[in-house]
């Protein structure tokens, strides 16, 4: 199975900015090892009063992601990601989705 990376994003492409929020991100760009890109809208989680990060973690895991890249991931969301077997990397704000994926892949292969 190919590794799928989920990136919290302000839009559906590799050129969109990383959304610094995890649970309330606009959506997630999913990128697999072959470079295929798809978008997971997170509009439903944005409207939730509580539990947005936990719901986003569940949806990302269901989409097959093994790692998520974001700006900040709260403690409850981080615990939910860990519980579903999804690794997380914070501090990707200020980058495009494509730049975040490249940075992750370079760091991982080093």
C-alpha cells in the first residue's frame, strides 16, 4: 500500500497554503507516493462546536492517510490521530501544500 500524506490546506491543490489549523482546516490535500492528489473537504468539522479535530482525525484515517502535516494540532486531535495510527507533523504553516510534502519527504529520507 502506498503511503498517503494528508496536509491541512486552505484549498484543493498543491499550490494552496497549508492551513495552520488542523481540526478547523478548510480541507486536506491527500498525496500518495505516486503523486496522485485528491481533496477531502472539512467543511463539516468547521461547523462543529466541539470535537472538530477528533472528527478530522477519523476522516483522515478513513481516507487512508498514514501521516498528517499541519500548522498546529491540539492535544485531543493529536491523541485521536495516534489512536487511529496516523503520525503527525506540526510547524508547516507558511508553506504551500507542495512545499510541506517535499519538506516532509526530504526529512523522512534523510
